[in-house]
């Protein structure tokens, strides 16, 4: 039974006196960050667990969306769209977060910050440019994973948090975890990147580029200055991505060669069409471009004498988690990362469901997290 409530908070972090400086050199005032928290911060403020989300995710990791949450976020277009779409539904990691669960909210103060560049309440392409008073759209400063982490660090400073007991995240979330361990390792006791890269592979970059081309080749994209979403291109981008998130065996088991009774499409076609249609209703196309580019540019070795040297610099307790059928971040990559981090250990989610298994195989994930934290 879910007994947590989802409540999004939005905090303004930077001002004219202290504007935020992107890796690109661009400076921006009044950067906002959206986040959700669960559990209670103890008096020592040392029971903090940070969960970082993936590409099109947000901070709704646990609890149920209520009418109160929808009203609370009514001024945030895409949060409102998301909340209405998932009204009454639990967060994307609810089986592992809550009282008595692997990430026990009776014990830990759990926080999930929405990433810089998102459309779910944190500053990004859908935010208003203070100079023009209009949405930034494709003029928003280019974002890096390190930019995301610097904004999160500022959020923790504002909350008076200087220690993080455990940091965990999958995919783009795991990329942030690696940067946290290197940028602010003194704050973090332990990390668990799941199905994540320390430097995006040419394979992953190529797949992202195909998705971005789908959006940019839609004539309604208009160099990012669209009024209505470039739905056809965005839908195609999502279809490409969804195929890479699963596996041959997963699609065989789920769909086979079965056709739907109503229109004669193969079930896999109907599934991909549905996923493509849904993304435009809950996410922004420019935001998708920005965050996928941030993933491709991710490389922990930049400015640190390369990836191998950077990994040797990680000192906190580390567990790398791979997924047996992941074609985006294969287990060979995950095991290689583990070998280069001092005293790191490796666990594996056994699944046919590919990269998305960290959002599906909750029993295995629960066991992995419990064993690591105990």
C-alpha cells in the first residue's frame, strides 16, 4: 500500500549577486530547481539519500499524484500535463522507496532533484528568458551533466545538507552520480550508478543522433521555434528510443507476431505508436534535444586526465549495477567501469527487458540496494 504523497517543491537558487555559470560560460540569474522529498531529515542532517532520474523522467519517484499536487503545479505546463496523465498513480520507483522498503523513508530523507534543462519545473528551454520575456526554446544555454550537478549542489546548500549517505540513479541519473562522486566526493558516503556511462559510447551517441534528427527534420520544428509540438518527429524519436530501451527477447515475449483486432497493426506497432503519441503530451521536444545532447557530451575524463584516471579518483563506497540484456550500456562496459574504481563491487540485474529493467525488475533492485546499504 502506498502511503506517501507526491509534492513538488520549486526553489529559486541564483540571483544577480550570484548568477549560475554554465560550462559554456553563459551566466543565468534566477535558476529554479524542482524536487520532491520523502521521509524526515534528522537533526544531524546525515540520513540523506539522493535519487537521480533518467532522460524523460522527473522527481516523482514515490508517492501518488493527488488533486493537491496538480493544483500545486498548475503554473508549470509540463508538470501539469504529466500530473494529469498520471493522476492517482505511484512514482516511477515506488516499489523501492517508502516505509520498510529498500530505501526506507522511516530511516532516510529521500530527495530527487529535477535536472537542469528539464521541462518539469527546473530551468530549461520552456523557461522564460528574462531579457525577452519569452520562452528560451532552442536559445537556452547548452547544458552538461556537470551543470546539472552544480545546480543540485546549490540546492543542498540551501537546504543545509552537507552529507549524502547514498546516491543512486539509472542512465542519465547514473551519469550524474559519477560526476557527484568526482566533483563533491567529500559529501557522499556511497554511490550506485545503474546502467550508466562514464563517457557516452559511439553506439549510444549514434542512436541519440538518429532520434534528434527525427525531431529536427520535422518541418514543424522550425529550428526550435515551434508553437505546437513537432509531433511526428518527436513520436519517431521516441519510437527509436523505446526500441533501444528493450531487447529482442523482450519484444518477442511481449508482442510476438500478434496483430491487434481493431486495425490489423502488429501489436508492437501499436505499442510504439502509443509511446510516440504519449511523449508529446507530457514532454517538450526541445528539452529532449538538450538532455540527449548532454548525455552524448558526458565524459568524466574531461579535465581529469582521461576516464581511467578519473575513475581511480573515486573514493566513496561504490556499487556498479549492470543489466544483462542492456544494449545501450552493456554489461561489458559496466564491468570495465567497476574494475577501474578502487574497491568497487558489481551487481547485475538479470532480465530480458533491456535498459528499462531498472524501471521494471523491482524485486532484484530491492535486494541489490538492501544488500549494499546493510
